[in-house]
C-alpha cells in the first residue's frame, strides 16, 4: 500500500514468524535488502519505499488493532523498530478492515490504533460506503500525484515530554538546536547555522559531504542528550533544517532520515516540527512565522507542504501538546502472495 508519501508491505502479524530475528531475516529477503536497488524484492531502493507495517487485532480494550512499523534498510542487513511511521499509519485502518480485523461502518469507519513502536495511540477515520473500504476520493496531498480518499488521523495527547532534554535550546557539536518529540524524535537545526539556505533540493543537500558530517555529529550528540543512547545505525533522531517560509506556510524544512534527505517530510516528523515551532525560546523563533489563529501549522517541504493541527498549551517555558491531527491519503496497490528471495544456503 501507499500510505501518505511512503510505500510499504502490510502484513497480518500471524502471517510472519513470531520470532523477531526470523521475521527480520524474512523481511530482508522479501524487500530485496541489502542492495541499493532492491532489485530482487518489493523495496523501491529508498528508505521511503522500504517499509513494513505489521498489523494484528489488539488485546488492549482501548484499541482495535496493534501496528508495528519496521524500517527495512536498503543497502544493509538491518531492520529496525526504533522509529514509528505516520505515513504508513494511514493505510493501517483500511488494511485492518479489508482483512476483517475491524467491522466496517455503513459510511465511515474509525479504527483505534495502538502504535507498538512508541506505545502511543491514533484514531484513523476513512470512508467505507456500503460497508466496504473505498479509498477513491478527491483529496490531494503534496508529494503524491492525483487524489484519493482522506484518511483523517487524530493523535491524542502523548504521555512523553515534548522536550526530551528538558531544554528549549541545547548546544550540540557547536550548534544551537531544539530537540523535540511529538511522536518522532527530531532535532531542529537552523539551516543558516550549517551554511545552507534550507531551500536546496534533497539531491543537492545529499551531495554535500561537509553537511553530512556536521549532521552526523549533531545527530549523535543530540541523540545522547535526548536519552536515545548511541544512535549510530538507528534512524532516530531525525535532523530537520528549518528556514523562513517561502510559500505562505509557517516554516520551510529539509529532513534527514537520517542520511538520505526526505523528499517531503514524515507525518510524525512534521508533528514534532510543528510543536517545536511553538516552544518559547526554541531555535525556530525568528525563523518561523506562526499563524495568529493557533491551530493549523503549514510545514513546507521539498515537494509542497504538510498541514498539521496541533493544540499546545504553554506556561511560558514548558509546552504541552493537547492534540495533534493530520489528513493523509492511502491506496491499496496490490494484494497477493510475495515470493521471498531464497535464504542463502549454509556453507560447507
Ligand atoms: O515521521 C520517514 C515517512 C517517514 C516517517 C522517516 C513518518 C513520520 O515519511 O511519521 O512518516 O522519517 O523516516 O514515511
């Protein structure tokens, strides 16, 4: 399925090995990793198209289904559950209804989702006319051609603190940043502090080895400060360059996930950016232009924008996020049987 601006393989948990190591080995063979082109598997040769959603009925009375997100590395034998994905999340509700895990309503269906990577919750609502999922519609989102049905995703208040370091600003690797987590650990870095404008294309930014080295240093130091430990080989936190808006939004962003530059921005990444703009004394002050009417924040990115509704409460220093919501679209591209690349034969 395409979920938002990402694409992944969605599985029922019961169809995969229960042992995580065996499951990950199988997923690498299914996606065609490690290989920069993933030529022998389903992956598309980019982290945004090398994703897996594992869905099951939930035993939690407050959730209908459990969703585990797995990022399958493209050119390494790595599968990680250390981050969530708000884009693939858009397909979870429709998949759960299609597979009979959740009964469909007559017109629309809301699915309560427990996100196993973080323990956080989401509720996704989408059309089910006549009791069947119908993902056709006229909602467009930046970074995806054409239109589809809106999948409205609400995130209730998270239990974890918005500022994992306890500070509005930290100096890491000689650079002032704001570390923020509203569903995705993100490090806000003023683009100008890294001698770029923040309006460059992802390709141009990826081709800059000095920038890559600075970002790696910042990420590693910020990861420790955020309590994430040694983040080498993991995909979080995500450094996000921020610059003044150019197209009527609140801010321009370039997000690294964490080496490749995102062609758009992750949903939860954008939720963290949007909340981070509201942190008094944060690095986005003087860069971002916040709307007067509170609520909706338009986060500009390389292929357009992502609107995030974020209700925050501030007592002057601490900011609490009360609610976050976003509109995405999703589409089932194919439903069938995958034939994984055979496992390597043991030697000798
Ligand atoms: O932040 C990419 C994506 C993501 C994650 C990434 C995401 C999110 O665009 O919620 O969706 O940050 O690796 O799918």
